[in-house]
C-alpha cells in the first residue's frame, strides 16, 4: 500500500499522511485518527529504509544495558519499549556485560546503524569514558546515574539517598554494627550506594565496614556472608546478593542479624523470610528515558531527573526473621 492509497481511503492529502507517519507536530486529532484507522484496517507496515531516506530518520533507538539478564533491566526495557512503540520507534538492544570496551563497540554499532537516539546505562564512568560519551553526536540519554562531568541529560535513581535511609532505618531498630556488602570495586552504581552507606555511618558516628563481592551472583552473596562474624545488620548493595546472603543466615541460624537490599526484585517478596528492600520504579525509569530521548530527537531541550524510591519493610528486618 502506497501513501496515495492511504490518503484516498482516509479522505486526506498525501502530505497529511506523511506528517502522521513521521509524527510531525500540528496535526489535528481528527485527521490523525482518520489516517491511523486506515493504517490499522490494512495492517500498514512502512518501508523503514525508504522512510529513513525521506525523513533522515531510521526510527531506531539503540539501548545499551550492562546485564540484560537481571530482573531490573527487563522492567527498564519494558518501560522504554512501551514509549517507543507508541511513537513508531523500535529499539536495538545490546548487553555490554559491564565492560567499557564492549560498550564502545556497541555504541559504534549503533552509529553505523544510524540510530536516531541512544539510551545508555553505564557501569563504569572513568574520565576517559566520560569524555568518550560526551563526544557522541547522536541524541543520548544516560540511564541509572548522573555525573558532574557528563554533558548528556540523565535519568538517575536515588542510590545515595536510599542507601542512607537503609542505614538510618537499621539504626532506628537499635543496630550499630552495620556492615555493607558492596558490589565489585569500580562499579559506578555500587560506588554510589557505598558512598551513601559511608555518609550515613559517619553522620551516626558509627564505624563503617565494607566487604566487596567479586561478581553479582547469588553465590557471591552467600560466600561473602561467611566472612561476617559479628554484626547487628547487613546492608547489601542489591537484592540478588542479599538473597544469597540471607540463605547463609538461614542455614546457620543467624537470627541475630537483620538484612536488607536494594532493587525490590519480585522474588524478594516471595522468599521466606521475605527481604526488606528499596523499591526503585525501573519501569518508570525506562519510560522517562524513552520519552526524553524522543524529545532530544525532536530538537527539544530535556532536563535531567532523579527518581524517587520507597523502603519496603519485610520479615528480614525483624529479630525473629529466621
């Protein structure tokens, strides 16, 4: 089906059809509905290559995440996809596995595919990598964090503030020996959460103790917990690790230690005892980043935003939790 056919069936001009297909502004709702009704009836699929030549757009957005297999990223992708689909865009999804060189490789692939925009969730922000990101000419949104050196707009989660809240929450329950199980060193999100922990401990005039895992597996959480001999509470940098640590506490009858994580994975409410956790709305984060990258593509300025969080109290922070 050609645009002439769509225009004839909808009773509008060919130019109007083109404006609807390319999401141009200043189209009345009535006209848009006429065209969209024809598109739906005849299951119209635009030729993306021809569309790219006509509009200088591919309708593709590159989405680069550090670990697609983690639950939180499926929520993020769902949020991004819902926004892009509404506007006629598709995403190209890539997994950097937390490796900067792999990330650069995929960013170059995005460039070669002539994507209209990029959403990038980095795990490492070295000065060199920040410079590299700043030089990207394609409209780009940084997801997961903000950084003073970045010149790109971002959608960040309140990692520092949430980490402080967990420490203060433990302290309100009478805990003073609060240990932090941290992500591997140099992990950007892990550093933010560790920073929040250290600041809260300093404010409470308590001695911090941080132990780092080698990877982000359940087994690492279990294994690292064996190093904890004396503690009132354990703040774990993410639920995936916390569930492994909780398994160790259960098996060793450590009812004296409270434990909490961050991410509020679905399984965190299903295990027994259930895990106290910080809930970030990752779906909303995906939606926000999707909407913002589309605004950049349209030539609009966008303001970075930081999303809120909620502490979800469950059985793991009760004295009889195990």
